[in-house]
């Protein structure tokens, strides 16, 4: 099984990633230059190159931060029984989506990130594990469609204009309740 990066990032790399995330959310990956990231951090472009050889490396590092959180929750969930495992995973997925409301759109729609994730084996394996927990290993069409709807609904809901005014805790609570209802709905 492929694992996500486990060695910690340096303080400088962490600052660069933190500065890049809102830029990626606002401008997309292609619309964000290394100079923009350097300006946001308050360093030279050369200082950015000293930490990351390419912008793609920054993108990958930014995505891996959240994927590593999800991976640790998946490991805990896989040791649990089905209802508790599903709730653990959904809670973390929803927490990450709500925390990164603006970034969700970039991750879901930015062609650079989409292409990277499609080819990145640790991500693909992580998603297979996530879906196995959400579906309880069931492979029927109803179960898979419900899991796909939940996945799309979480990403769509956190950035939807109808919930823009909801505070994070209210949004988390409603999303968890409704996604559990949808997954548990009987056909």
C-alpha cells in the first residue's frame, strides 16, 4: 500500500504551503505564480525555489497536508465497526471540507490538481479505502450511488451560496446529520 509523505515539512515549507492555499483557491493553480506565493510569504522567489523545486511540488505538498489527516482517520475508522467507522470518516471529511471551504472548489475543479490526483497512487488507494468505509464494503448500485452523492454533496454544499452565512459548526452539524441519513436510506 502506498503511503502519503510522512516526514514533516520544515517551518519555511509550511509557511509557503499556508500562503499558497488561499492563492490557489482564489486564482487556481495555473493563475497562481511563484512570485505571488513569494510575495504572500514576504520572501524572494529564489527563497521559494530553495524549499520547492517547482510550483507543482507546492501543490502536491498542499494537497498532502489534508490527505495525511484523512489517512490517519481512515486508519482509526478501519479498526472500528461499520456505523462508528462511517461516522468517524464522514466527520473528518466534513471538517476538512468546512475548514477549507474556498479550497474545495480549487481541488474539485482545478485541472492541474485533478490530473495530479488521478495519477497519484497514494490518493487513489486512499479514496478506495474511504469509499470502502462509506459503503461498508457493499458493491450494489444503490450503495455506490448514495456514496457518490454524499461525496459530491459535501463538496458542493460547503461552497454553495445558500450556506455562505452559516457558521462552520452549524454547517458541520447539518452536513453530518444529512449525509448519515442519505447513506443509511433504504432503497
